[in-house]
């Protein structure tokens, strides 16, 4: 990328946006071209300024707790050439993964130092991904877990899982698949072990979250 990196700041705290603008303005490669504190204002600002990168907090004024996720999805849909970088206080496994799936190209927490934040903005502006060590570990752990579970669950175990998700009892699963109830229990134990959970209900939940059923 040539020229300066055009950046929009989206955070519901005006003071924080002002501080970020001041910090990023010290770098000759960055230009803060706009800022917003809400979902609607952010979309309007992005449409008006055509930035390269949008730095997004996950909690926005008058929105849901993670309104920023909806914004990231909209940016990806309306402006596929604009990179979203999450800058937030939230560091929860589920939230990090949801942000990535919504279209975020990076995820850093607000205690990151200025140098690392600028590096993250530059990276996503060039088409790369930028995660601080903690969020990167979450993404890697999740991806590894999904790959492992997808690779090791057998076709029969998938069938059992789907029937459990439909609320079937062990006996009903056995009748549906023409296997004994003890065989059903054997498959359930294997599924629970492979998904790293302790209960059948947790197995159904995890499998659903990972798109296995």
C-alpha cells in the first residue's frame, strides 16, 4: 500500500477516541480521517471517508453489549475492501472467535502499547491478520480444536450427535440407528472425550458451536 493509511476510530468514549487520534497522529504513515461513537454514525463515517482500516470497540453507545460485532459484519458486507481491527477490553474466547467470524482482521486489547497498535493497523491495512498474543492463542486453540474434532469424529458419531441434538434418548437413538443402547452409550462416551467435555448436553452445545451438527 502506498501513501498514508486512512483510519476511522469507532468507540463510545469520546475521550478515548481523542487520545487515540493524538497517538496515531504522531505516525507519518497514519491518518485518522474520521471517528464515531455508535453503529449508525460509524457506517455513515465509513461511507463518507472511505478508510483503509476501521478500529472498532465491541461495545457502542445505545447498542447491545457486543454491537461492534454487528458493525464488523456490516463493514465486511458493505465495504469488503475495508479492514476491521478490534480494539477492546473484552478478552473472552467466544467473543474473539465471533469477531473473527464476523470479518475482523485483527483483535487487540486496550492495554496494548502504541507501537503494537500501529503495527496491527499497518498489518491489516496490507491484507494481513493482527492479533495480540492472548487473542492469537484463543484463535489458534479454537481452530486446532475444530480441526481435531472434525477429523476424529466418525460418521456414526456424527449421526449419534445429530439425534442427541434432536432430544432423542439413548434408546431412541439406538432404534433410529438399529444399534443397541450399550453401543449408543459407547459412541456418546467417545464423542464426549473427543470434544473435551464432560456431559452429553455439553457435547451437543460444542458440536453446534463448531458447526459439526
